[in-house]
């Protein structure tokens, strides 16, 4: 009986497919819960969003619970609704009083959880979900805000993402979602939104004469518009005269 030898092309195809499967497998194994703040500036309020993949091959993600910081507590927490999930914010006493902007805080939001309402909204191995909340105020710049997450599965198991990430060291097996606060925004940045509309309104006129004062630019633009209108009317009457002759 002769043994059929696969062609080189077929061998290459099998190898590529195997490599692809290995890549996806490693990607799934290395996936972890992450958090991204919209704007991590000191003293600001911001939205933080958790990206939660489901990693179990046999069970579904049914719940996530986020522990909030107590040494630098958030004075306010608002949860963004997620269809098919029920959110809960738990408040309680802090381990010790904390002074925030001159006020002594003895209690604060301690945790936020999202629970799937039924099996249809639980996460499978090939799914992920985004969970967001608006928090404030953020602590001084350079502070690492760590937000450990407990991820519960339908088989009763729990994956705790609570290992601190230390700069200069390798990533731990179960890294806690975290971010570092930045310097507070300056006065120029605070006024940016208010000046944007005015800036856009004068950009076109300013391109004619960037050194002219604002009022002069407006009158120059108006004069240019009237001259253009006059030229158009004159051209119209000239065309009528041409047709008559």
C-alpha cells in the first residue's frame, strides 16, 4: 500500500492554519480586564471604561465587581447602564477618614458591580463587554488608581484581577486594571471649548489679512461680499444686453 505524500503547498497551508490557531489561542489566554479613563487629570471627574473579555472555555461570565480606592476615594460614582445587565453601587464607611479639598470624608462608594440578567446576556469565550462609570474627583497627579476586578463565571469560579502592576517588572498573571493621574488642566485648556466657536468663525476672514483687528476683518469681509454681489449683477445685465443685440 502506497502512502500519499502531501504536496508542499498543502503542507504550507496546514502550517499557516496551525500558526493562526496558536496565535488566537495565545491571544485568548493572555487577554485580561483593562480600564481606560477618558481624561485622567488631577481634580477632574471622568468616565472610566472597563473592557471585560470572557476566558473560560466551558463557563460564561455572569458578573463583574470593581473595588474602588479607599485611600483616595471617589466622592461620586455614576454607572452607565448596560442592556441586559443590572448595576449596583455600594457605599460604606472608609477604613479611616480622608481629607478631600478641605472636607473630611468618612464614607464613599466602595464598589460597583454589573450582573447579567439571564443566560442570554452572559459572556461566552468569544465575547467581551464594555462597562463604564463616571467618577470624581481624581487624586493628585502621579497617583496610580488601582481598580481590582472580580470576574464571576456560571460554574461558580471567580477570576480575581488584583495583582499590582509594578513599573520595571514583568506583567503579573492577574494584573489589576489601573491608570495614573496626570497634571491638572491649565486655564488655557479650560477655556478651549468656549473659544473654539469664535475661532472658527473668524478663521476664513483672518486668512485675508491675519494682522488686521477683528472688527476690521468683519467689515473687510462684508465689503468683499458687496463687491462680489455688484459684480454679479453687472455681469447679469451685460448678458441681457448681449442677447438683445
